[in-house]
C-alpha cells in the first residue's frame, strides 16, 4: 500500500501523512528514498506502532526492530501522544469546537511534544511527521510548523481541511488493518459520521483562535516548547 494523506509543507521541509500501511522492507526503503526523507517523527502510541510498525532500524531500541532497510543517517524518532491518556475520551468529541479544544488540551499539557516533533525540521532535516490517520496529532504539529514557517491562518486551515478528501480511503484501509489485528473491533469505530474522524475547517479555526488567545505568537510557544531561539528562527528561514 502506501503512506496515505501525504503532502509537503513549509517548502517541502515537512512531509505530513498517515502511518505506513502495508509497506514491506523494500517498499519502505523506496518510499523514503523517493521523498528524500531524512527523519521520521512517529507520533503514535506503543500499541499503534506495534500494529503497524516501520521496517526501519532504530539504533536505540536494543536491536529488537527489523533489520535496517535505509541508510542509518535517517532518524526514526518516537514522539508518542496517546489522545485518550492525555486528555480524556475521544468519543466525547461531538462538535468541531470540541475537536479544536481537544487539540488545544494536547499542547497545553505537553508543549514539549510539539517542540520535539519540529526539532529535526529546525535542524534542517526533511522530516516525515505522521500519526495513524495523519489527521489530528499530525494536523496539530503541521499547523504549528506551518505557522512557524510563515504560513497564514488560511493556509493552515486549508491544509487541515485537505484531509477531508482523503479520509474515505484512509478510514477504509485503517479499518481493514485493525480488523486483521483486533477482529473484535466494531465497524462503527471507523464511521465517518464520528466528529473525531472528520477534518472540518471550523475545528482548526477554533484551535487557532484559542491558541492565539492563550499562547500569543507561535514563536513564543515554541520557545516554551523547548526549541532554542536559533531553532525557532530556522523554522521560518529554512536555514
């Protein structure tokens, strides 16, 4: 299969997408080479990663991962955020505003999670950022990264909403993947009618409005999130 919901941001320094559905070792190597990827930031929980692993050697895992299929210069960075563990049940999201508030709760409680995700970009590495669907956790990191690179609010909203057209395919593949590993998973878990599985403009606009009220400008937030002044500046300049 492939990495779905895939698109570049910030002059191509960020590549956002889904998890690697159905990629064997050879396909993984080909994908990373084709896109010139120098770092992978994996935002998934341990459970998610165990169900759909990257076939990439992680030098820090004690040798338990599959054999290396890409040059060792490619970093595999595990930067997990479990939405249910950090901010309550995803099923409580009923409106676009609820979705935006959920995103805000993530970065309010763990600002360093965003800083860690964007650090390889700030250090000049072409970085693939992904979660499972490439929608929510990836959407939050992408939104802040795009703002830091000089993007406008409208550009951030348009990028977030672009996921909508890709969701039917992503949800279908996601459902198939989970049913293979967890056959008891109910079909309604992947219903496109659930707000948590949608990507409406209103959710991102609500998030950005609340972000501005609470954190001010994106540079100040990223300094709080652990990036240095030089790293924050490099996100904007691409240096």
